[in-house]
């Protein structure tokens, strides 16, 4: 067995599990911060109860994010030693800054928030959740800028000794357009995921006719998130597509399964990519003239590079990238449609019956869309670990395959069990009544932790 | 710009030391939970003592790891790929520890609580042991060939000296946790924790002295320290801090001071070890050419400088707000507290 393949599987496993929790942490922190701000401003207990109710789900989710995240930072060293040596000068510093400048803040103030309901003043408590929200968004920025360097290496020069690249311009690394493009798309996606989760859980309670007033309030703020951010995520995704066209044309060609280089390139609604060595699509029907060129560059007559213009060894795998991308776009369109629909009916939500279940069914879809988005980004980057600079095949560690196989199996097992347990507990917390969180005893002492 | 690598070398040791001094008490309390937290309310109180803090403490590990990556990428690559399996086990322990902290109180079922208590104790033990074994192996030198490729296996890492280091970390953290617990809980549990501290301190000190003697005279720190004798103030400060901690525990009963002195001692111990391998980050006991030195491992001066600015701004800030958060959140925990639930 090849340790590289196993290491890739392990990295994919760890990141995909981790990313089941990251978006909700980002979204719900912001959501709770808004609710608690309303509480501090108006003094109405219902907003305090909102913060506590959603906080319970948030804290379980956060803990799972922490425990799945810890492997990631170390995996670059354990499994990708050559990569770490080669780009550590730039990549490592971004990770270190993330921990020092953002993650400390998040971890410390989440405890102040969770355990401090009766120990700090209202304003300090509110500040704590805003700090959690802000530092989470900062964390995401540093990590995605680090990832951005892998997608579009900038601001570096080759070390005279030749065994690594070193930082030339920190501002170029921080201003990496690819990183920023991914950042906005990811963060907006995280917020829309939170919106749909809140709508889904609230819809269930309203459907059961329990605490309707309470959950109608949650629903409306969730809807506000879902509508705003599904549109913004779409726009940011379009922006990211253009950035990809500019910096990673091979990825864009794989996303569209575009084999020929052509100007005025159409987008085909129905495409079946080849499953063997053939260099053309099996089916290519329903063209929308010039649309691909227009989407990629803003000019329908511009040239779009096809996969054939890249050596076979430089092409990403087409099927997974193509399918993930199509499905993500379809889901994104659905999110906008459902949000718009919900917005039209927003006042009548408490009167709805079975149509409320639509929102419950929507809950898993943003999770799927976000994971698919990362699949496009990371599989589409192949065969490079750092685009154009270092191949994945050359990035590994001098380790034995059975070491990786062992850790892969154990990590896969543990993460699966923890995730099942975690989602079960979040579901259980979601099904409780908001009033349950203001009772005395242990929960109250922990502020719902 | 030569000094930048040295500055980061010291910061590197300091960050690991702070991590041990902070997460050490979490591990120790986790380890003690099934031993002295005999009733359901007592073990719950023990969890509550670390509940708000373990995550913030763990970030020091993320930072220490991140700084290893940022300041010394080669050391990060060689160290973590060489110690692949022990590091994965450490991560597993940390994963389950975090899960235990969040999942344990979700059900008040006896078997559920017992399961997570045992998990937490096992994780505390494993994490302490692995950290001790790993750092002892670094002090002793890893079997690296001239290309800095690890030529050993997990059995070489479990050398008696390394196992003694592991035992030292376990005892040190048990003592550290016991003192912390004795300070922050009340009643019988506090008495039991203080007793655990008093019983573990002599074993910890014995192990410490044996470990230091071996480290200086068998591993060879003595010669390196003789080269710049000023460094001897580190092990001396370490010993003095541990003795002061014992003094506070046995003679004055001032537990907070006993805890702080012990934390100081742990930081000095980490620095003692790290300064003993200077200018190596990872000595090699196979081929001296394979040693990962500061010069070979350091990032470019530009990165080291940027990182230094970041560290100078943020690390004191982190210490300040974590201190503040601890003052606001920590309170004496009564182990009858939960009976209300």
C-alpha cells in the first residue's frame, strides 16, 4: 500500500469530519450574538432563552469541532513532512498566527460565555459571545489564507539552498485573491447552513405546536440568515469561479468537464464525462451559448481552456470534481428558492402544517453542499499539493504504510462514533423545550453547557 | 538576525512548558477522578473544576505545535513523522478527553458516567505518559540518519529512560492536579485531594531526582551545561520551585501557592530540558549529521521576525485574559452542589 494514498484518505477523513462542525460554529455564534444583543438591549427574557436554547446545541457542536480539529494541525507534520519542510516558512506561520491570535480568544471566551451566566455582567457576557463569533471568523480567515497558498501560491521566493520556498511578501500572502474568494464563499455558506438548521429545528417545534411564539422568532432570524447568505454565497461562489478560471484553469475545466479549449464556450446542461481514457464527454447536450465563457470571465466571447490543453498528468480527476460541483450548484439554487419561498410566507409560518416539514428535511442539505464545495476545491487542486509548485505525490512523510493504515482505521472509527453521538446529543438538545434550560441544578450552573 | 533563531528556540521551550503547566492539571484531575471521586457528586465536582479551562489550556498545545511548524518547519516535519504512532495516540487521548468533557454530563446514568470517568482517566494517563516519553526521547536524541530520516521503531522509543520520563510526567501531573483540586473544591473531596497530593509529592520528587541525574550524567546534559554554567540556574530554579511547592503543601497549607510553585517548576523543567539540547531541536543519536539544529530548521528571518511581533503582542494578551477568565470563572466547588439537580 502507498502511504500517500492512505495519508490522503486520512486527511480527507479528518477535514470532512471537522467541517461537519466548523460552519455551524461560525454561524450559530453569530446567531446567538444577535439574539443576546437583543436581550441586553430590550431586557426581554425571551431573547435570553433564545441564546440559551441555541447555545446548548452550539456548545456540543463546538466541542466536536475542537476534538476533530486537533488532528489537523499535526497531520501536516506526521503525514506530509516533505510538504511541511518545503512550504513551512509560509504555511506554518499562518497556522501559528491562527492559534495565537484567534483560537485562544475563541476557546477562552466560549468558556466565559458558557459558564459565566451568573458570574460576569450582562455586558461582559454579551462581549464574550461577540468575541467568540469574531475570533471564529478570524480563525477561518487565517486557515483559509493558508489553504489559499496551496491553491494559488503567492508572495514567496525560492530559497537559495533550493530545498524550500520562503516568504517574500507577507502582504501578498495576506492579500491572496484565491484565499479571499474561498473565505467569503465559505463563511457565507456557514451562515446559510446555520440559517437552515435554525429554520428546520424551529419548524419542527412549530409543527408540533410547542412554544410557537419562541420558535417563530428563531425561525425569522434563521430565515434572515438563510435568505441573505444563500444569495451572498451564490454571488461569492460566482466570484470564486472567476478566480478559479484565472488561477487554476485545470480545476475549472474539470468542474465543467470541458475538454476542448474554445472561445464563446457554451455551458451544457446535460453532460456525462468519460469514464475511461477518452478525452471527450459521452453526452453533451442542451448548450447555453457563451454562458461558460461569460461566467468564467464576464465576457461571453472569451477563451476557456479545456482539459486537453493540460498534460494528462496535470489534470485533476474529472468525475468527482464535476459531480460535486454540479450538485453543489443545484443545492445552492435550491437554498435560494426555499429561502425566497419562506420569506414570502414568513408571517404565516405558525399557521402552516405539513409544509413545515420541508424545512426539517432541508437541514442536512447545506452540510452536504459545503462538503461538496471543499471536495471541488481540494480534489480539483490535484495532482498538486501546492498548485504548480509541488505535487501531492512528492509531499509525503518517510513513514510505513501500516502506521498510516492503523491511524486511519482508529481515527475513522473514533470520529464516526463521536459524530453519531454528537449529532444524537444535538438532536436531543434541539427537541427539548426552551424552558428546560432555565431550570435549576447542573445545567443552570453550567449555563447550559 | 542570528539571534532570532535562538529567541524562538527559547520561546519554543517556554510554550511547551506553559502547556505542561496548564493542561497538566487537567490530566492529573482526570487521572484522579476514579480514584478519589468516589461518589457521583464528587466525580461531577472534579469535572466541573476543569470544565471551563481544559479547552483554553489545550490551545497552548496547538500554539506550541504551530510555533514548531512556523519557526522550525524541519523540526516539525522530522519530529512528528518520526514519532508518528505516539503522536497519533496522544491525539486520540486528547480527542477522547474533549469528548468526555462535553458528553459526560449529558446523561445522569451510572454506567455512562463511569465509562467517561474511566475514559478521562485513561486519556490523562496516556497523554502524560506519551508527553514524557516523547520529550525524553528528544533529550536523548532520535535515531536519525544523515538525511534526517527516522531509523527506529516504537519499541526503541520505549527505552527505560524514556519510560522513567513518562512516569515522571504522570506523577508530576497527578500531583499538579491534586493540588489544584484540593484548592478549588471543598469538604471531604478537598481533604482527599490534599492527601493524594501529599502522597504523590515524595514519589514525584524521587522520580524527578532520578530523572535529572540520568539526564545530566547519562544523557550528557552535564557537559553542555558546563559549557555555559549560567544555565545551571534553570535546573536549580526547577528544584527550588518543586521544593517550595512541597513546603507550601506540607508546612503552610497554602495550596494556591503550592500549585503556582509547581507550575513554575514544570516550566523550568521544560526549559532545563530544552536548553540541554541547544543548539539542536532534535539531537540524533545515530548520525550527528542528522541532528535537526536551529540553523538547519529555522524559517527565514523575515518569518521569524513577523512571528516574533505577533507573539510579543498576543502571548502576553492571552496570558492576561486567560488569567482574568480563570479569576472570574473559578469558584470553590461544593461537592453537594449537584444534589439540587
